[in-house]
């Protein structure tokens, strides 16, 4: 190699090396090590609904080679289950796994972030969120509280709950102390029910002492774990107030905005994966749990047509009242009802027809 060529080569190699020393820190800066805290609204004993937050945290760590670690806390370890969103708002934690209906006292519209009574099932609600404006409307409301949210779980249609006595008529609801939150509680209050928003871990002792007459939570798998059958034997269906209860990862808006864009994208995808995990898990375990509880003495009941019709009438009255005085509620309600009107004819023609046929013929296939 001539002297001139050697000089040019060394000069080029030096530039390449210099470029390498500049590029490496730039790459490192896009993969920062982050440590967040997540508070769940659900006790550790409920491995599906609490486990959804743990599953989400694992997906985040796996997708970032361990750079983004999220520690999951049960209710009471940082704040109570009903205060999870408050902790996110004030920055005590970066995020929470919770239903937005726990904030219905502040914003009735946030009840629809979890689900509107007599409205959408799990798939329809997820579709409304992503393709019919749900995400934008709910997060517009949450922005007032320095929060944003990502869908992170769904229970499917919930059970109507355990009751200490049979409920045969609308009159039987009068004075009933019922653990039920969100808009469902507001609907039933019109029929004389005394709704109680009680954290999951406190429901069993309240039923046992008789300070509650009935309690709804999710479905057979969780209700079995919570032991409700030991203190209330009548198990009612369906939970018309939660045709598909959507859960959220509620995130402090400032903390979310500070994340690199690709971390935001990873978080969105991890929430979607955890959402699918939760719904699939419940589908797999609820039927088995129901059979076990029936074998242990649970007496299955369905709400009478009269109770269902009275509840629907009360719901429509409530929605009219809230829409008249709350512009945010009206905006979310109108969006959800419009979507429901659009999707139900298709559902009736195809999904419903297939499901009902398969249920009728299940002994022959």
C-alpha cells in the first residue's frame, strides 16, 4: 500500500470509528432503563384479573430485553383498590390496572369506559373503542385528570351475582343492599336497590355479616375464589350491567408523554396482548368453576323478564337524565348507542344465529 493510500485508509477508518462512537450512545438513548409502579384494583388471589396486570408487565419486559420493568402492587400495598386512578392522577404511581367506572362519582361518562348497562358485549365494546371513537372520547375526559388509558382486559359478560335470598319480583329489589358499582348501581337505585361500591377483598365479610344482601363481582371463576357461595347460595344471571366489562391501563399523562415513541407502541401492543389473554383465560375457566359451584350447592337463577324490563326502563330514564345535564356523558352515550344500532343487526343475522344453534344442538355434536 502506498503512503498516500495508507493515509486515506487510516483517515476513513478514523471517521468510521468516530461515527461509531457517536451512534452507540444515540441508540442507547432510545432504549432507556425505566422502572414503573402499577397499582391494581384486584387482590392477588384472583389470578386471572390480577394476573392480567402481571402478564402485561411481563410482556413489557420481554419486548424491551428487560429495559422496561413494571412492578405490580395489590390493593393496600400502595393505595386501596378504589383509589387506583387517584394515585395515577397525583403521580403516586405511574399507572393502574382498573375499571374506569370506579370514577363514576367524578365523571359518570367514565362508567361507559367499562361498559354501558344493556349495551355491548366484549367484542363489540373492543371494536367501539378502536374503530368507533371510544378511545378518543374516553381519553379526552381522562385528560382533565392528567391521565390517559389503554384497553387492558375484558371479563366477557358477567354474572348477576350471589344473593342471600331469591329475587322473584321487582318489589324484591326494594331496600336490597347490593355490592354493585358504576352505572349499574345507579340504574338499580331507581328500583329501590341500595348500591354499595365495595372493594373486592371486602365483599365476603360484608356478605357474611349481613351488611350486604347480594354481591356481583365478575363470574364463576373469581366468585368461587372469593367464596361467595359460603354465605349466599342463589346465583343469578345475566349481569346485564356488564355485557363485557372493559379494564384499562390508566397511565399518568405526563409519564406516558415522556416515553420514547417506540416504548409507547410496545405498551399499546402489550395491553392488547394482555386483553386477549384475560378474555381467553376466563372463557377457559368459567364453565368449569360454574360446574363445581353447582355441585357444591349453588342454586342457579335468571332474572325474571319483569325485572329485566324494569331495569331496562330505569336505565333508559337514567341515560336521559344524565345526557340532559352532562355534555360529556351525552357524547359518549350517543357514540355507543349509534355503534350498537349499527352492529346489532349484523350480530343477530350471523353471530347470534350460529351461537344459539350450537347451544341448542350441543348434545348432538
